[in-house]
């Protein structure tokens, strides 16, 4: 399977920046909805889980470590 690491790496900073901004709003006592924060966190968790599945056969220090996967936070839609 071919994966675009450039595409993945260009997406991850945006997701982390969104989460950072939402956390900053909370720290500064601004309102952030449960769904906004949950979705931002789940985007970062998803990126990390994807990254853990990558490996390179030619590099013994770059192994698949999917056992490190983190569960996402349940969303309000999943709690109904």
C-alpha cells in the first residue's frame, strides 16, 4: 500500500492547531462546545493511530506499532 506521507504530514499540523486553539479558548474561559472539542481531539487521535500503522521494511527502526492505538472519545451522536 502506498501512502502519501507528505499529505498526511500536511494534514496533521492543521488538526493539532485546531485542538490547540480550542484548548486555549477553554483555558481563557471561552465557550467551546462538547462536539467541537471532541471532534478536534478525535482528529488528532486518528492521525496518531494512522501514523502508528506505518512501517518501512528497509528500516528496522520504523516498525508498525498499531498496538499503541488510542480509543477516540465518544461523540454525542454515538451516545444517543
